[in-house]
C-alpha cells in the first residue's frame, strides 16, 4: 500500500472553502449597496371631496313595446285627413273622410236588386195563384201549374226576408268615415 502525501487531500478542501467564502462576501456586498441607495421619491396628493359626474356611452338597441300597423279597412278615395301628423289622437276620433259615392252607388244597386226581386216574387205568387184556379177548371195542364208553383217556391225564401239584400246587416257595411280604434300618437314625431 502506498501512502499519499497530505497536500493531495488538503488542496481540494481549501479550494472549496475559498469559493464558499467568496460567494458569501458578494451577497453581503449587494445588501450593503441596497442600504446605501436613497429611497425613491413619491408624489403626495391631498384628497378633497367634490361632486363628479360620471358618464358612460354604451352601444345598445331598443324596441317598441307597442307597435301599431295602419291597414285600410275599406277602399276608396280620400277626401279629407282630419288629424295633424304627429299629434295625439283619441280613440274613436275620425281620421279620414272617404268619398261616399262608391258606397252609395253600391247601396242603391242593392236596393234596386231587392226591388226587382220583390217584384218577381209578387209576379210569381200571382201567377201560381192564377194557375191554381185554372187547373181546377182544367183550362191548363197540371204541369204548367206545378212549374208556376215551383218558381214561386224557389223565389220566396231567397228574397222574401226583411233587411238589406246582402248577407251582413247594414250596421257592418263600410262607412266613408275612418275612426281611430285606439288612442296614441299619429305618425312620427
């Protein structure tokens, strides 16, 4: 066995201690430098109460909670507009005056058709009565009397009823006055 000199163990241990002490000295140096620096300068503001208006501008969309569509209920030529655009209008207020001549002509035509139908009904009734008497005397054939009675029977239910000659009562016929159904503003403001 061979013995090694003592300086072979001593040299690496000495090097390790020197390095450790050198590192500690650098850390102490950094701490000293930080302590020697001046503290940073800061600004000081004294607070005082006062009123401040805060405003935010945000994008957005709105929608109306009540929408009205204006649709004509009757047709015709407008003679007069009875409201000012943008004004408030109460329910039942007349909005427009429509030319009544078209409606009057329709009513007159219906009245004429009714009068003609009533005259035809009366004529057929009288003819059926006459033919009934003539059949008893055997002056005409029974076929002719049956035809006259049948014609009277077909005309009677169609035209022998009270009221206007149309399916709807006169109160529901179009009127040339156009009232507003609900209150509100008329048009854009």
